[in-house]
């Protein structure tokens, strides 16, 4: 019997708007009201995740598993990147426009002028996703703390490091660095357009297993849903694992079952069907 549902957001639970809409919110509220636990499992930071009425009702696994929060918003667990490695990254790769994420804010060495110019220069989608891309970029800019020195950032509790791969920028030396320090940090991006670094051993799967133990729920009583590169470990760890048909090939291979496309609310529907069968 499934007792805990865990889902990635973008490309999995949420539809094309990449936000909690009425159907998704109603589905999760029904799951929780029926006595089940629910957690999001996302690479986003918590201030980039507007829950639209689900506050105080669901758990949050954020930052690719580096942060676990209770329904009341309390931090249950956080995993920090080693300060020595963090210092090396800051000193050697300041040109890569990296973003350093804590549970509450995101810090960067960039100036707001350089960040704004980067947004102007970045190619935007030519389809209906253009508004979604703008939304994410605008939200990110609101929560960034600019012009931070190495010392400023080292004072913070950094859980995750992000950057979008920019055209014309070489990342070869950075990838070599990541390989050299793969005993303490790991790069598990959602797709090939990003770098997403956390502490070694930190991923959505290990965070979810910890949350299950915290709630006295067994692995076989957990259902997981995901579509991206940062979901692969989670999908592979649990028996009841599901990927939309629109997921990355590697995510579909890691999952035990394939559902319909994410934009048809396949994940929300499957969760409701699951609890209906368990009555």
C-alpha cells in the first residue's frame, strides 16, 4: 500500500504553465485529505516554489535533495557543500556566473547589470514556453543577491550551485574540476543545459528515503514520479517509480512504469487512481 507520494514538478506534476494550477492543487488536497503524505521533490529552491494553498499540508524536498522541509516550513534536514571545495570553486570559476543557493536566498558574484545583459542575450523559446521561461528568469532575478564577494558567499550555508550553460562559454576545465572532486560533490542536472551541484551522496532519492524513515514509511510504501536527469537516482531507488512519456529517455529507463505525457496531468491522475484502488 502506498502511503507517501513524491513528485518532481517541472515536466512531471505541473502542466505547461509550470505552476500549481487548480487541478493539481485539488488533486494533492484530495490525497492529503484521504490520509496520505505528499512531498514535492524538486531542484528548485523553496522560494521559487509557490504552493498556492498547499502550505501546511505537504512536505518539500528542494535543491535536488539538499533541503527537506516540513509542512509548517521548518527545516528537517539540510546538506551543505564542503567549504574548502566551495572556496576553490569561487576562486577559480568566478567567470562562469555561478549561483550559490541557501535555504532562503541565492547569492552570486555577478552584478545585476551583467545578469540583466545575460538575460537579454539568452535565446528565448519560439513557442508557447516563452512566457514560462520569462517567469522563471524574472523570479530568479527577484531572489538573487548580487555583487557578493568570495568572503560573503563563504559565510553562507550553501546547499547547491547552479548555472545555465551559456553559448560560447567553455566548461571543460570546470568539468575536469568536478571529476577531480567527485568524492565530495556531485553534478546531477535536470538536463544538458545546466550544471547542478550538491554534496556527494545528496539526491532526491536519498532525501526521500530519509523522509520516509522520518515518517516511519517503508520504501515499498512510497510512489515516486520524475522526468529529468536529477530524478534518475530517485526513480531507480524505489519499486513504485513512474515517468511521463515525455520524460528523458534515461528517466524512463530508470522508472518501472511509464505514464502518459505530463501536460495531460498523467501524474496527478495516476495518484488519484492509486488511492481509489487502495480504499
